[in-house]
C-alpha cells in the first residue's frame, strides 16, 4: 500500500511555466500571526493543526503561491486562527508509513501528547481511498476512527477529496466512496465536520495527473478551507453537536475583515 501512496506524492507537476516536484519535502512548522486585528466574526479556533498529504503541499509552498497572502497560514490567520501547526508530507496516509516518516495518526498522537488544545483540519483521504481500493484491510472506517479516537472531543474539520482519474486506485469512484464514509462518520463523532471540497474544486484547477492542483487551484483551496473552518467552528457560541445531516460546510461563509502578517515561529 505504501507504494501506491508514493505515486500520488511524487508526481512531477507544472506550475505556470515551471515544473516543481510535489512530495519532495516534508513541512512541519508552527506559524503565528502578528499585528492581527481579529474581526468580530472569527473562528473559535485560535490554534489549529493542519495535517495533510501531497494535496496540501502547494498550500505551504512559496513556489506555488509566491504571494504570502495566498499561503494557508495567512488564510487561517484571516479567519482568526492565529496559531497554526502545519504538518504536511507527500505520500502521507493515516495508516501506512512512507520511507519511515510518521503517518497522520502518529503526527496527531504526538501533538496530543504535547498537550495541544484546539482545532484540527484533516486534509487526508486521497491516499486512503487509493490504498483501500488496492486491497488494504485497514478500512475507511478504521482510518477515520483512528484519527478521531486520537483527537478525542476536539473540533475536527475533514476536507473531502476529488480526482479526475477514471481508472486505477486513484479513480474518482474511490474518492466518492471515501467521502461517503466521512459523511457517515459524522453520526459517530458529533464534534466532526466535513468540508465539501469535491463540490467546489473546478476541473481546470487540476494538473494533468488529475490529483494535484495548479497555483490558482491551491490559492482557492487555501482560501476555501479557511472559510470552511470559520463556518464549521465560529466564535458565536459553544461547539454545536451535529450528525451526517448537518455536518457538511461550504468554502464560502462570510469572511471577516482582518489585517496583519503571519510569520514562522518554528
């Protein structure tokens, strides 16, 4: 199963007129927003952990997003998440390990052991769908449950997935099956939300591999994930318990006005 994850993590991709290798590095850093004026409507998530696979690499890459305001750190700060722990690695899966690197559950467990309290954004699923399609005995529910049992009762936003592939383990049919499993899991975890990225992403935002995104796509993805976090967990009241009928959020809630910069602190 690891070899399959590597295929999605190491694809060479074109951005503008250049080619950058996706999956070539692991990003694990904390970013804090400075001189930020929080808007009246903001997320209750002042601190957030973003765990992602190669479909998140462009969100944290200045090669893909040369404007610092487009990076997901700036987008999280815009909606009020002033401390972000970014954990992104190509070919990452919830269960499988690639080249000795920690999988998503191990990353989450490490943060829990550090005493993290805040919100979670889980931009995982592309490799989960592919690995299960290729025969992994660790099911969709096993993968979701392993993350949610690690996170416990903290607010968790899952970003669902889409592919333009029509055959093979990364086919769109596998992505749809994963997305359905996420939705069903909301009945088990009332602190969980799903952002329906599959409904928002546009076909021209995909690069030729049908899995990863262009610079325009990554800019939109970061903005929409941040807006989904605001809609999922606003500062207007206590955490609402939901189920599969009302746990899905969009990528376009009202965006607050905020000014400031985000800078790395580690």
